[in-house]
C-alpha cells in the first residue's frame, strides 16, 4: 500500500475545527505535539503495509512560489514541514518519504518549480529525512496546470527541473497520473489517440530517469475519475472525459498500451532504496 497524505498543508482542506483550535499559551509546542501525534496515530494504524508515504502535499503556493501559510506554519514556521518528515521517519522507519506537488513544465509554473526546489534544498541542507519528490502527473488540458503541449522546449525546461531534484540525491515518483482531454477531439477514437500520445511522450521522459521508481495512476477507470464531474474543467461540448487507462467498463484504452510500452522500453534501474 501507498500512503497519501499525512499533511495536506492547505487550510481549505483542513478539518473545519482546526483553524479555530485553541493552541494555548505555548502554541508552537502544541502545534508540534499535534503533528507528531497525528503521524504516530496514522502510521500506527497502517504499520509496515505502507511502503511509501506522501508526508506533505502541496505546501508551495502555485502563484507565488512561497510556502502556504497555515495554522502550523504560523506557529512553527517552515520547520513544520521538517517536523512532519522527522516524525514520519520515526513512526515508519522503513517507508519511502515523499514530498508531493503538482508543479509542471508550463510557463505559469515557473514560480512553483522554483519554490519546490527551495523547499527541497532547505530540507536536504537541514538533514531532514526525505527520499523522493512526488510529481503528481495530472497532464493534458483540464488537468491542473500542465496544458496540452509538451514541446521540445518544454521538455528541456522540465528536464532542467528534474535534473536539479535528482542532483540533490532524491528519487522521483509519479504519484497521480492521468491525462486531461478538455479541449481534445470530440470523437472517441481521435481523443483516445491524443491522450495516449501525450501520455507516452510524458512517460518516456519520466522513465528515462533511473531515479524514477514507480508510476501510480490517479484512478484506473474513467468511471471513477475525479475529472469526469462538472466541478473540474468540464468540456464545453458536455462530453464525458476519458483520462484514465481503462474506460468505464474497465476495457483497456490506447493510454494503457502507451503506458505499457513506456515501461517496457524504460532503461533498467537499481532497486528502490528506503531507510
């Protein structure tokens, strides 16, 4: 099993009671206690069944590149993130510890990428136990911010970012892979082909890094994809999206074949290291 996520450091996804919680006369002490207890409790439920944890999710603001301010960073500063990783290493000593985020190669993600690099550099400098960067991999039009193109120039930009990450000694994992098709062709065959082609280009680049350890789809079948509802970037023609490797009847689509081909042709890599 894989664990997602111990701390989604965004106030809008916190429990309703948390922002108004009384942290008492020593709020930093109470905030640290709360985080450590939370980690110990959740990891204690799961034990060694979880081989990898997204310890912290999306703490870098996409628009500013700075750490999001929450009740925990208010009282602990950026070291709130350090507390989470140290606590997780203590409670799950054999698990891979991951920082997970949705930065991409898109031009409007420049600040996001830079902010993630600053965070990772600080964690490594402070000997915080982090093993990998989780790249969410929601690509394609209508899937976070990656857009529909993956040109040679964009691939160069993306490689430069990944080179910085791996140069710190960190592994890579694709944690939430799917392909948005918001503005792609209406006909199913044409759209599935576009999705598969974009997915294959992306995965070919990602698996070219021996530091990439695994790829996780964010849903295997279109039937249950988060992108099929009206909440997230619906298609103007009203058609249901087809972002996953299997259709609503669990039949493999061209994206499934593209994924298999990318994995089949991936260079060999050493076994994944954990603590």
